[in-house]
C-alpha cells in the first residue's frame, strides 16, 4: 500500500485567531499530541497538548505563536524518513505539505508503524542475530557477503546501538543456519552479542522496543 493512502483529513486545522480554549477542547476530544495551526490558509506549524495547557483559555493562539512548531513532511517523503520525523518531534501526528506548501492533511503515527511492522524484517520468518564490531571495522557489504556465503538471505539490518568505538548491528536472516553464519562472523572478528532462531524473539523485540513503546503509548 502506498504511503499516500494513509493521508488523513478528518481534523480541520485551527486558525491562529481561534481561542486557546478551542485548542484545549480539541485536545480533550482527541488522542493526538499536536494540532495543526493555519494563518490565512497557510500552514504555520503545530502546537503540542503540553504547551496548550500552559496558556489561558481566553487568549488567542496568536498570543502564544512562539510555541508553534513548524514540522512537516512532503508527499514524496519515504516512510522511514516520516518515521524519523515523528521521533524527532515527539509527535503522533505529522502534517503533509505539497511542494507548493499547501496543507494536504496528516499522517498518524500508528499507521506508519503498521507499515514498519509489515516489512520483511518483522513479517518474514527467520532468525535474529546481533553482532558487534568496531565503528570503522565493519561494513554492510561484508555483512551481506558473510550471510549470503552461507546460502542465507539477509532480510534486514540496522545499527541498533553505538557505544564508544563499537557498533551493534541487528540482522534478520532467513533460509539459513544461524550456527554456521555465527561461526563465519567470528572468523571475520565480529563479536556475537546474541543469536535467536526462535520466531518468537521478533515478537519480543517489537514489544520491548523502546522506540515503539514510546510512541504507541502516546
């Protein structure tokens, strides 16, 4: 499914001339962390629920326009960059602007995370392997070669942690023996942090991921 299929327009942005009380009322009706704000039909940014409750209801939004956060994405922004924008702005709503800066609607975080969960990294059966090596010593081309040399498929890989001069890389591997792959990684001087062939581990990874927990529970 295309990312554009998830554009939502069921909430009309508030105008900067509206009362803060209107903003608070909208937050009370919704579960969103931010509300888009417009001025003369032009998107100005979003105000967070936390900030809104710091202002007097009789004030207009323009009285507290310094609290407006001007984040947004474009229709062509890929889902991984959209997910990053959510994280950077501590938001569960992400306004979308056209190349001409016309407000088109917004994405909801849970929809984007749903796309993330449908990627082969989470949806395909396989084993999880976490390896560790110096920041300047590993390469993804080498990692791919190690996996594929053991007649396995690399379904996904990402740097899950950087600690000092070390990088931890989490791999999802399909159609191969983790034991043989682990031995090959060791021959290439990778430290094996953990290896799991049980598919239930990926469910645990999703449930315990600090990233998903933080934003799904907003």
